[in-house]
């Protein structure tokens, strides 16, 4: 698998930015296919790759992976020598999965629902995975505050990349409140060369669209 072509389907103003960063961390050549909302994303050719017509998506040889968190997890395991996930037999694997998918599930749902004006009635919190926006954010704040310097200690992983991407996006666009621990964490992640390369590539692609 490792020698087969990596094809990245994205739009520079989308969650594809998360996967772009992950690909830059992996550090292997990949081909980028830029798609447009409402047109090429909904074309039959792309719907065969992602039936919802959403980005990002990744093709690795004949294998297709969609959803940003799944793509990050896949790349971390497919290219394990890059050290972007703890080994499968590591005691840190549980925390890695926990925070990668907490960010993809409860945190993203809590932030998105709040941005849309949906508030879970207190008596119905048990019906929704994140309980409340305040509880979801408190859980993340506790995890980030305890980092040393990353979520799993000295090893940067796809969990940091995915969680940090959501925190940075939310704080930038006002969908997630700024907290000092979040700002410090994102500032640390911004120093990674792969992060800077990814931002430059996506910013250039966005500027080319006018």
C-alpha cells in the first residue's frame, strides 16, 4: 500500500485543511484534486468516491477513505513509521483514540449545534452524546491543560492535529470561546513545519480562486 498513489480531494476552505496538515506530517508525495461546492463535488465522478458530495476524501491505491478523522487515523496507521500514533500495543493507544474521536464526535457536535442556535434542554442531556456545550468544552480544557507538551506526553499524534485543528478553527471564527489553555496549545501546534506548509498551500489555493 505504501507505494501506491495518494490522491487528496479537497477545497481550500473546508475540513480538508485538517487532512492537508496530516498529509504534510506524513511527508510523502500526494496528488491534490481541488473541487468546487455545488458543482464538481456533486458530479457523478466524485459521488462515486464520497456519496454525500463532501470533502475531504482520500484515495490510496484502490482504497477510499472519507471523513477527516478517519483519514487521519488511517494515515497514521498506514505510515506508522512516521510516529503519528502510538503503537497498537501501547498503553497510550486508548487515550489516542479517546481524544481523536472525542474531537470528531462530541466536541464537533456541541460546537456546531451551539453555532446553529440549538441548545439541549437540561432535562434531555442524557439523550445527546456531549451532554452540553459547557461540559464538552470543560472535558477538552482539562485534557489540554494536562498535556506535556502534547496530549500523550512528548509524542505529537494525529489526536493533537485533529483536536488542535478544531480548536483553532472555532476560536478564529467565534464558534468556540477562547481560553488561555486552548490558545497556548494552538500556538505550540502552529510551530510545526508541516502545519505551516499546509496553511501556505491551502491559502495559496484559496487566493487563486479570487
